[in-house]
């Protein structure tokens, strides 16, 4: 939309969901051709990492007229790889950390939906459920943590590409190219369980951190078939289909997602308690506030063949607003309680995970995967959040507690 020179470039093109492989390729080529600087960086790269939103157990894959609804479609995946093969000589590395392998007992062979495409285009697959891992510091010091444990094969690359699906998300409002990167977080025993991050307050800031670490030079959103409501579900009333007939491509993950959110009918500059960000802060705005990308469409060189809104998009409200406000407030309070009582908690629980609720350690273990809902563990205090923390005397992960100060002010203002 910007008429001035902008470092952020995003293109949205029309692409019918019924289009052939060749037609999808031509549409994606049209969307990505203007991203000349991205292609120049990719051309110079020796190793290119790619994160597709493609991992899921076969029994849970949802289709609409033969096309994947909740994952990147095979046609879009093939077009992406075809373009990369035509325009680069790099080794292509597709990395993923399968949730279903870590928590459901499935095998990577079962969950890798694009296994045939990876073989067809000679793509190396990195199974991030297994070592080796690498501790990576966030450029600039991070917004939520100073450093993260990540699959070595995903970070030891010259450039990175994020390929996502257009969907709403019950907790994060939207899931696009930034949220797609969360699929690269390892679990135990080397890392934390995913709910350590995927909980109130931490998630938007840690997503911004991942954006800085991977900083994808090419960001592609499959919006041929999209999904409203939530990210998974049964694909019907629990995640209704949206025929959106579009592809979106950009040179920056935040700017790309901001334009996609706009096309979904959302305001990318809006924040917590504004649709669709019922549960937590807008991770795109959080990143932009710290100088990583922009959510202001006037600052983006954005050209589109399609018009907003592409359909009726919304995020399901999983809990009453009053409950969410209370959870957010008490999450922040417990984090700040930990900061104030860190020495005594370290003396007692060093090397363990703890759940703090109302100033008490309600649970502790050397393993972080609860395997039971915090809603149940909360007992009679259903409105009181349970904040999880790994008790490390050295605080190596470098948590930024000022985030909780901000969250507490925000929650109190919401009540007022």
C-alpha cells in the first residue's frame, strides 16, 4: 500500500484452489518475482532451511475437495520447491519437530506429509525430535528469553524460508509464517515441553524471538484454502473452511503476516482483547514494537490482486473474557513472585520445574511434560493461573521479567 520506498515488500495474487500444479507454480512465481533481494540472497546461499506447515498424523489430516485444509497443500509445496530448485544451487533442508512424534507416539515417517515431495526434489529432512541441538542467542538479546535450544540442522543454514497456511488460532489469534516457526521447538529431554512456551504471556514474545533468530528471507502463505476459528479441529464447525483463492509472499515474516492478517479482515495493529487476539497479545505487534518488522501497512510495499476480507475469519473464544484476564494477571503475578523469591526457590527446587499458584509451589518435577491439564491441577482456584518455571540457579535461558510487568499493567487496565 505504501507508495514510498520500503524495505518491506509483500505481494498477494489470485490462485484458484482448483488450479493445476502448473497454474499454482505460475501464480507463486508471479507473487515472488518482485522479491528480487530475497532471490539474490537465496541465490548466494549454500544451504537453505525451510519450514513447511506440513506435519500431521494421517488420521487427523483434514481435506476439502481433495486438498489439505489445515496444512500447506501439496500443489503449493511443490511450487515452492520447484522455484527454489530453478533459482538456486543450494542444499535444501526441510526441518520439523513433530508434535505427534513427541507426544502422540507417532513416527516421523507417518507424520511427514511432504515426504514424497522431499524425495522428489532431493530435499534433506531434519528430524528435530532428535539431537543434535544448538543453543542460539537471540539477536539483540531477545524479548522473552535470551537464548533458545533449536535443531542444529535448522539453524546451520545461510538463509531460511517459512511456508505457512492461512488460519486462525484459538490462542494466538492467527497462525501464519511467524507462528509456523514454533514447529521448530524441541521437547524433552533436551528442551522444555511445548506448553512451557505455549501459555499465557510468554508465547507472543518468544515467537518474536524466533522470528529474529530465523529471520526468513522468503515467506509464503498458502491461502488457496484457509481455515477460520482455530488451527486444528475437525475442519467443519470446529474449524470451518474458507475458500480464499490466494497466495501471499513477502521478504519479511512480520510484514508478510501483517498483510495476510489484513486480508483475513483483522487489524494487524490491534492487540489483546481485540478480535482475534482474545487469549494473548498480538505477536506481530509485539515484534514490531521492538523494531523487528512492521504491522503498519502504510510502511509496506504491498500490492494485491485480491481484496480484503477474503472471508469471515475469527478466533474461537475458548474461555470467558473475565477468566482470561484473571489468568493473565495471576500469571504475571506468579512470575514476579518467583523473581522476588528466586533465591529461596533455587535453594529448594534447583534443577526442577515448578508450578506456582497464588504464591505456592503446587507441583514440582525434573520433567516438564505435565500430561495433565493445568485446569485440573488448579483445583478449586480455577481463576488462578499456574505459572511454570525451570529453576536454574544460573538463569541461563535469560527470561525477561519486564514482560510480566507489562502484562500485569495490561490486565489491571482491562479490569478497570
